[in-house]
């Protein structure tokens, strides 16, 4: 049995982590409701996924679910890893800029997501397995194309509260099992970190 299958089984069957779609249902339903009101991303160039606005950071369970979406095989593993490494280098995500002792944090950098395909396709990650923050970021009006788009923080918080214990357990499982020393990372760094441990 492959390592990814073992982890998937431990997370969802043994630990009882709810599946991606169930944990994201609130956000997916809201997105569908907006689409029914013609408030959608279909005509946008994808501003929020590119370096002009994207600084998304994700948890280990979100990174693991992106890996599930990628359907990694022996044939595509090398290409996926190379794309992630190139993306990290292109946006200098491997160079942290410390903002000083007072605030004790590092500069949050912007980058174009490695899973963004310019043109009509846009995000290539399955909706049920997308980072929560991506699903919670939507336009406000028809044909907005980035100007008024915003994060629905209230809905994101409601979702997080509903699944908090479930996701703390899942993240702890991945941290311990894969010996991860981070809580959140930029998408390419988080996904590559897990791929390096799993494959
Ligand atoms: S995962 Fe998808 S929606 Fe999120 S930043 Fe990447 S391309 Fe955009
Ligand atoms: S959320 Fe806004 S910026 Fe992002 S793809 Fe949709 S319309 Fe464009």
C-alpha cells in the first residue's frame, strides 16, 4: 500500500476527519449561490491567484488535500515537484524577510499560485479540495474582475469553528506523522514539503 493511501486511510477512516467537501460545504454553497446571482469569476483573469494579490498560506491538511487533487503518479511526480521548486524560486519564497523583534514576524510575500492556469481554466485544484481561503474569496458584484472582491471572513470563521477540533486533530496527525515543523506555509512550499515526505 502506498504511503499516501495509508495517510488518507488514517486521516479519514481511522481518525474520522470529515471529507473535504463536507468541511468546505458552507463555502461551496455560498459560491454557488453567488454564481446563481451572476456574481462569479468566469470573466476574470484571476487577479486573486496571481502575484498582484495572492499571499495565501495553508495548513498541512489543506496541503494534503491539494496533493489528493493532483492525483500524483510516477509519471507526473517529477514535473509537479519541478514546477513547485521553480515557483518557490521565482517568487523568492525560500528567502524569509524578518520584520524585526518588535512584531516578531516575517514579511508575507505575494506570488502567483503554481496551480493557476491563465485563461478560462483558472484554478486547477478540485473545488472540494481547495484551500478554505481561496473558496471564501469572491466577487461582490457581477463582472467585478478583482476590484471589489473580498474575503468573507464571517463565513470562513463559521466554517472554521464548525470543524476546529476535527482539523486540529488532522493537522496534528500530519505534523507528527511527517515531522513537520510549521503551522502554515505558502501553497507551493506547503505542498512540496508534504510531497518530499510522502513520495
Ligand atoms: S489554489 Fe486555486 S484558487 Fe487558490 S490561489 Fe491557487 S489557483 Fe488560486
Ligand atoms: S475572486 Fe475576484 S479576483 Fe479572484 S478570480 Fe474571482 S473575480 Fe477574479
